[in-house]
C-alpha cells in the first residue's frame, strides 16, 4: 500500500482558548463563537470542502473567573458534534470527553449515538480531566491521583469498546416478509467486573458503520504516552521542532509495537498554528502583531491553570520563579515550566513572557513557505497529520484556499475523500466484532 | 389573559415502543426508524409544520433480548435532539434523562447545551429509571429504592436549576470597542452540599434565551405525583376516560398550589393514540386490525418489565395470575396489574389479553369525531394538551392534516407560534436568574 496522505484536523476554538486572549477582538472573529452552533457548522463545512479528515472539539469542566474566554462558556462537545453531523457528510467528528467523571455506559452510548447520527464519523478524544477543581463538580472531595486517573481511563476505554460490540453487525435483519426484526443470538451482554467499573450491558445500540468510534488521546506524561500507545488510533500533541516531533513519533510507534500493535495504525497529529500571509515578511509582521495583542495580566492568571489554578498574582514579578507544588492537575506541564525556570534562573515575569511567546509557530510565511515546511516535517517523519487551531474564518480560509492546494498538487493531501467513515478516511482498519470473530475461531471469548 | 390553546406534543417512537410489536411491519413504517436520525428530523419537521409545541424522545437503558423493538437499539435522546434542533426553528425538544444514573453537572450541562443549540427550545423529562437492571450498567449491585430515587431526583433537579443560574443574563458584554468580554461579578458558584450531591460549580455555559429548560415529569406513583407537583412545568400521563383525566389534573393542580406554585404553570399533557380514518366505521375497523396484529408471546414477555423483567412464561396461562413481588422497578404499574387481576379473579392469559387491549384508544373515528372528542376533554378540564405517539408517517399525517385543522378552525389550537422558545410557546413565564433577583431585593441569597 502506498503511504497515506497527510491527515488534516481542524480544532474549532470558538472565541479563543488558553493564550488566545486577543482573538475575539479580531473583527473577523465572532465574539460569541463559543456558544454559536452555526459558527461551528460553518467552520466544519469549510473544513469539509477542503477535504479535512476531522474537526475536533476540546473540553474542560472546571472554570474560575480567570479561565480563558472560550472555557468560560461553551457548548458541550457531543451535543455540538451531533448538530454538526447533520450538516456535513464526510468529515470526522472528534470530541473530548473525560473518563474521570463519566460512567462508561453513559459516555459509550452517547459516542455511539453520535457515530450512528453521523453515519460512522465519530471520534473520542480520551482525557482524564487535568483541573483538580473538577472533582468539586462531581461530589468528590479530591481529584483522582495521576496513576488512578490513567488506570481508570484504560479500563473505561476497554469497557466502552466492549459495549460497542454488544450487537453483531447482522443482529437486526428487520425483514418484513419473514417478520424477523431481531436475531437474539447476536445480542451479547458484557458482564464486566473490573477495578473501577462493573457493567453488565448490553448497550442498547446496534453496530455502527465504522464498528467502533476512533480513539484519540493527548496525554504527554509517562502515563499519558503509555495510555496512548495502548489505546489510541490517533494522538494529538505539540511540536516545536521537527526533531522533537520525530522523536515523539518514533517513541510512540515503538511503544505501540511493544504492545503488539501495528504502529501504522497510530497516527501522530500535533496541533499547529500556521500564520499565512502573501509574503514571508507580511506573515512575520502578522505574528508580531498577534503576540503583541496578548494580555500579560491574563497570561499571568492563566499560568495558574497547570498548577491547579494557583494564584501567581501574589508574587513579585521580578523575583525568581516561586517554588510552587505542581499538584495533580496538569503535572507534566507544571513540572516542565518550573524546571525550565529553575534551570535558566528565570523571574516570574520572564516565565509569563515565555508563555506569551509560546504561540510562536514554526509555520509562518507565504503559502508556499508554509506548505513546504509542512511537507518537510511530514516527509521527515515528524507527523502523520496536523491539527490546525481555528478561530478566524479569514485565517482558516488562507490555509484551506492557499496552502492546501499546494499540498494537494504535490500529492501530500488527498484529492477526494476515500470513504464516508472516519476510519475509512484515516486509513484505519474496520474492527471486527469480537463475538463474530469468536464464531469463526472456536476458542472461548474472554 | 385568555385561556391557553391546547398544547400538542409528538412522542417519536421509531420502530415501536411497549405493546407496539406490530408497528414495524407496516409498509409505511421504516423498520430502522429507531436509529435513523433522518426519520426523526422528518417527523419533527412535520410536527413543526402543524405548529406542534414539542417532540418528545423517551428513553431507558437496560435491555434484554425480550425488550420492545424500539428499546433494543435506539439513539440517545440528547444527541438526537441536538441533530433535530439544527433542522427546525420553533418546535420544543424534550428528552428523557435519568437522575438516578447521571451526575447533575454532566446532565445539566448537556441539557443547557441543547438549549443553546436550539435557541431556547430544550425540555427535560425527569425520570428515576424504572428498570432495576439498570443498576448493573452503572457499577451498582442494587437499584436505588423508591424513596431514594425520588429524593435524589428532587435534589438533582434543584442542583441543575442552580447550575443554570451560574451566569446572569448580562455576564458577557463581548464589547470589542471597550474590550470587555466578560463581567466577572456576574459569574456565580453554586457551592451545593446536599444529601446526594456536592457541586461547586459554576456551570461553564452562559444564560440561554429561555433561562432554564422546561421540566417535564411522568411518575404516577404517590412519590411521582409529589415530585411532579414540586418541579414540573408539564406532566406526561395516561388517561383512559375524561373523568380519570380530570381527577388527575385536579389533584396535580391542587398539589402544586399546596407547594406555593401557580397551578396555571403546571400543564397536564397525557399521551393519546388517535386512530383516524375517513369514517368512524373505518377507524374502528383499523383499531381492530391494529389490536389483532399484536403478538401474544411478545406481550407475555413484555409483561415482565414492570415486575423487573420477571419471566411470566414459566406459568400456566390458564391458572390464576401468579403472586409475584412487584419489586422496585415500575412498582405502581406492577401493583396495579396484580391488584386488578386479584380483584377480578383473572388468569395470566386474561391479564396478557388485557395488556394487548390497552392500546384501545378513546380517540377513534373520523377527523370530525376525533377533533370533537379531544375538544370535549380539553373543555372539560381533562388536559392542557395531548402527546401523540408517532410511528407511522401516514397515521401522523392524518392527524396533522385532518384533525388539527378542525381544532384550529375552532380556536382550540394555535394558528401560528407565539414565540421561538419552548417556554414562550407553552405560555410559561421566563424564570429570572436568582442572583439577578437578589440584586433587586437586598436580602441574602440562600
């Protein structure tokens, strides 16, 4: 088989996620985008016209008055994606949902319902809820600790996949002539009894066109990478340089192979923030403008998030970066920030400035420059696809109308959708129902 | 104010609910309706064209191979209603969701997301999960007992309503000129600590156009009626005769008044199953045909459901109705069946036959006959609205195209939508945010 084309995802960020304090002020950005279903539908249709593989809706559930604009008030991912599903036909629909504060039966059901509503285009970005404060919204005094969050996530996904196999593909003949609606031998209870969950099943939803929703994952810690290698069909990540990206991809593929999986079926799709203008100079000027528009005060408040919303405003900005417990929220990120500050002897002000500069993108320039750089990373083994952050329809159109055609001409991205399921377009195999498989091989099902 | 018009709801039952073993065989009924989002969208648009107030999606989560066809495999209500929302403009969207096996933060958020996606047309049918087997899908050894289910439901609704008041209506100026996105004084945590739930909040979703989703409720037990009187804006029920219907409505209005509520804001909307044909004779013949098409064997299996899926196939059909524990599933219904059998000395076969006949409708006849009977019940205080079960597009069209116009000509139902929110069309007041109210009156908020 020839190598897959570069996969394209659009992260629809409404009025602006962390570090994007400025985006809503852009005359081209609808200030209420985060709660406007029609804004999302319009962006998804644009992405579909450009033959993107998927749109991606991120999520979190704990807010304070200092949360990023988009977090303060936004639509819930799976209800939103259902609405997008019936105004699109081919693009994949990926939503974040937490394994820490959902019951597998409820969540697996909603994801599978979306998979049916979209005709087999659903994807699940499996997360464990970073914000420790989330516990307080779910009748718990304390957030789950790191190892518990990740073991629970693994079991949650396994239970969900078991529930999605409740019915074999031919369980519902619905034959009016013979009056056979249902073949009761093709319905299977799960009878799961594990460390975190007991789930009898069966799920009350028949097999979907792609069999199982596609699993995405994004954790970057040791536990996160291990979970991704075990369960993920695709992995979201960050990538500052081609070398970093290649190292991450190589490591994840190795880990997946060690778990007995085909690394070809683990797609690495880092988020990138391309800044495209008519010339390289104009694009660099635009980048400077974007970085300058960010608010130091908001960045100072948001710096608290990885540290469990610790309030950094209490410290002297020009003293060394304070010694703050990284906690259990986004531990890897908090530890990374603190370690870098310590190693480089940075002040709090310098750390905040570094966060402001973090929007600096390796993909800045004319359409030709950006397309060439993306192709270089793709050919260099840096990623299997990219996930583009979308706030401004104008900026997104620059990418879809000017960069994508160059990549298409070079054969890097597809001409046309190969399939109308997400698995089909990502080039992933359709999973066989475990009970159907067991019928062919006379060994007992575990 | 003049009396409200008769409210109209359409219960979209896909391939057929309990007792509707035959409906999927009708050439006019899509056998896969229960999992076909486009089937639901088409019916909702028909209902909207007829100026119905709402569509209603029922739900349950525990199945066995003997469950009704529609229950075996169906879409999840809130994902489904989101998809319907973006293909309709005025009709209300009411979904069943259980308080027994959902966390209030998750469910309140999804309902409110639907409320935003639909522009203020969401309704929540509050249930406590009848099927005892549901517990096994949610890591619990035992189903909650009756009193616990209802106390939990009351607290769940109160928490949800508290979360929906997280933001005052003017919390998001989003003024690009003054660069004010958000007024942090208008965001309010809930800090709820109750018997069943602790929820800090705030919910990450701003105020919707109708303020709060409309609350529906259907429990018929003592506990159920008490809950309905306390929380419901509208109540689903059954009604075999006008006298029964009037007694139920009178009682619920009295209970609501006792709780300090205006009984005008508690709408009683029983489910009815009109059978309409060109003449009364043809309609009665059609009724006989429908009753005859039902399957005795399936009715025998389904009889187990109110008794916690007790298997009645083990008994002699012609012996007296067996003495079976009504359990904690649908206790009121099970007790009612057993009591009636005992009082009338019925055999098991007679009880099953009575269940088969239960589809017998007081609303059978020509369009004129059915319209006149509905008006008689409405004028006689039997109900504030009716909820029509929809399987067959042809039968539904008979109602919308032939019965509704007669009711409209008589001024019983509306000419045009009065509003584009569900509250507005039901004639219910828009609730004021509690924190906004507290600003006007200087007493402390509880």
